[in-house]
């Protein structure tokens, strides 16, 4: 199966605004039970992510694609996520040699997602003005980590970046590392000056027992998909994507979720990041009663940590050194 992407963008000059379509993630399977499909409209959450920190169009486009890709992989992966101990998280990290640097997105089976890009000012464009995500990401490695709290250790997979287009590389990961023939499409569209943000995507996967006829039909459907940016302009919703992808195959019950941007950062987590410093550095901060600002790389929230708050951390670090 092949991947399809669609996107366009212009340089932002104002606060992003989401399109009017509500965020929705729908998953279903074909009537035969051998083709699984997920469709996603995520304009609001991509808009929120872009509003938290300044992003150039290319960086914002790449971030939106990565967050949607992580969501499509994570949702439906846990058999029962009613129990927080069984909620699966999926982290995807693109480490390419392009000017964008690393690109990370973390999603879970409850459709919560966050993401960050190392160099958000990166802005490369094609001749037609559309963001050149492939050149911005470059070649390198895609690392995927799946984890549930009850697992003894996370599952980690890695594949080379062969396109930098996000969807194509994630398709390669699912097909080669997880041994599931897949096709993914991701599209992010910006209106003039980033006044409107629209984003959608899909994931199609062949399940065991899929007939040659079903595979041929779904491959034909994927190949016939217009650019996702064009579908976004036409106002397509998640159900519309499902209908196109399962044309001639029918669908069983459709399960709907509401994806959202979610960052679990807290003041306590920010304080713990200072444990990465050397003991001598923390000692100096405590001695001078100096404050330290910690900024969350995902949501941009800043935490001002005062010197006196570092005393318990310093004591714990000292005990570990003495042990």
C-alpha cells in the first residue's frame, strides 16, 4: 500500500485559528473483517499545538503530521483502556539530518497527544510555496516506542527515514517493524497567514485472512484518494474518509473518539528535570538561592523553581551518590 499526503502553507503572521470541523477519530473494519481503517480530523488540536509556541509553516506542518501519525497508531492499540494501568502510549521520534532537527510526538490509546519540534523556526518551501517537509526532516532514523504501565519494558522499533514525509516513513515502520501491511496519509493545510488550520489523516491496515480481492480493492481506493489538502478544502469529515477508503468493501460498526492535545507537565515534573544537573550545580543554586526557569518543550508552560525548593532534590541526589 502507498501513502498519500496533501498540504500547503504560507508564512504565519497571526494566531492560528482552527477550521470549523470538530476533531474526530473514527475506527472501523470492513464487512469481511479483514481491513482495519482509522480516519482522523484534528484541526483543533493541531491549531492548539501551533498556538502554544511560534512555528514557521514547515515546522508546524511537520508537527501536525507527526502528532496525527502517533494518534492513528496509538488509538485502538489497547484492548481495554478504561483502566489507566492499561493505557498504551506511543512515542514517535524522527531524527533526521535536515534543518528541522528532531521531531517528537507522544499519543495514547485515549486519543491524547502532544508533540514538539527541535527547531520550530524551520521554513523550507517547494516552488509552489507549499512546505517542504521532506527536506526539512531529511534522512536518518524513525524510532517508535510503545509502552503500557503494566509492561515490564517498552517495545521499541526503528526504521530508516526514507522520505522525510512522515506518513511514508510511518508506513514503512508499521509494515516492516510491526509486520502489518499499512497505508497512511496525513495532511495539514494553512490558510493565508495561518488564519485557518485544517488537518486530517488516515491509516489503513490489512488484517490476517485478507483476500487478494479485498487487498486489491483497498489499494485501489487509497491510490484514488485526492490530495488530502483538496479534501480538507471541500470540508470532508472522518466519516467521509472512511467511506472513500472502504468503497466497495462496506464497514462494520464505527467507533468514535474525540482526540485532543494534552500535556501532563506539572511543577513537580519540572523540578525533577533538574536532577539531570550535576550535584555541584544544584548545590550552587541552593547556596545562592537562585531561581531556575524550566520551560516545557511540548506546551511552552514555564515553571519558576526557587532555590529553596531545590533542597529536597539536592538531599536525594546526595543520598544516591553516597549509596
